[in-house]
């Protein structure tokens, strides 16, 4: 399969933080091997297509969507049920196709009172500007930018460091455990939610 080192910790921390605040929370979890919280409903999926299908089914009942999933941008164009033998094959070409843009698709069917928050796992120079562009192009209420090129944060790490970007500006949240980052992200989203209800 094609994937990344995302552990799901950030999404699970956001879910726990929202549940702490009294929200009814559903998590679409793709291949996440973390302890489950009894207060939260989990929908387990395996592929990007299954993430998209589950999100489309659940989105109509959501007030806030926090899209922290690190969905792969590409997938193999063809899958094989069995083993591909190497006999007589010095190489094996692999053709990839783009996965759907789940957040954009959901944004197109959102209600005026729904709040959409995306995550932008960026790499290196220009990360913040790419996050700002994502905010505009996907018509999000906020985007959480993290530079995954920095060692010890982001993918498969306990800590993170992010910048929350919305139309009113930016808020840098310094390196901290993902549970602390989650609370700060929720603090940034709460005024947006209050203004939309």
C-alpha cells in the first residue's frame, strides 16, 4: 500500500478534547492502532475511498468537521488480490492515480451553519503560504498548518507545532504534546462555531 507515517494521534487528541467539552463525537479512523475512548463513536475504514464514503455519510449530521486525516494523495490505479510473482520480471511498473479531495467535496455540500477545519501537513519553505491557499481554495473556516519536515513533530510523533490560520489572522502554537495542541485548536474553533449558530 502507499501511505505515510501518520499515527492518528492528532485526530484522536482532537476527538478527546471535543468530548471533554461535551460534544457528541464521531471519528472516522483509517488504520489507527490507538486506545479507544468510550465517549466517542468510531467508524473504522481502511482506504481513502472508504474515508470519503464514511465522511459523506456522516457529514450531514455534523456541526463541526475537523479533518485531521492524513489521506494519501495518490493510490495504485489497480489492486491485485493475490501475490504478483517476480519470475521473469526484472521490474514492475506501478501506475498511480489521484485520490479524491474529500474536504473540497464536503465543502461544496456544507450548510451555512457548519464549521470546516482542515489540516495542512506541509514540508519546508512556503508551508504557511500553502496553508493560506488551502484555506481560500477549499473555503474553510480554519486550517491548521504543521511543517512535517521538522524532526520530532507531526507524523508518528507525540508532539506537534502548528499555526492555526483563519480569515482573521494566524495563531502560532509552539511545540507541545498533541493533547495540548488539540485544546488550542479547539479554542480557536469555538468562536467560529459560536458565530455560526
